C-alpha cells in the first residue's frame, strides 16, 4: 500500500534535487567525471518521477486511442503488437489520419516524460 506523504513522485523529486543541487557541485569540484555521472543519475531520477506521475494517464490515453483505431480491446501491449503487425503488412500507413493522430499524441506523451524541455 502506498504511503500518503511523501508520494513516490515527491521522493524522487527530492532525491533528484539533492543530487543536482548539492552533490553534483561538490563532485564537480573534487572529481569532474563523477560530477557528470551524478548529473546523469539526477536526470534519470527526474525521468522516473515523470513516469510515475504522468505514465499511467499517458498509457490510458494510448490504450483508448488504440481501441478506437483498431476496433477491439486488449492490453496496451497486445494492441501495440497488432498495430505493428498492421503496419508491417501494409494494412495501415501514413495516409491513415487516425493512425497519424495516434502516433503524434503517443510521441508527445513519451517526450513529456523523457525530455519535457524538448518542445
């Protein structure tokens, strides 16, 4: 059972902030290579925090779009496999406006988690 406070998202944010704001500057002075590695670790924690916070809703939106696009229900993994099969066999292609809208929305959700500063 999840704790009330702090949430997983809050914990991940606190750890990433500590690493970025306190540990990394100290390591940059003492050992620049480790400072770089600490920035990578802090960034990975920030991605995990966004995944915890934004991932479930993004997955639900993707699932709903796929159900509408494919006209059948299933797990997100199964629906994505079916879409991939349809793309491989040429049943769907870039002329399908519903497909393109789905892909654009899915990529936007993934970028919001992986690198929200990209846009």
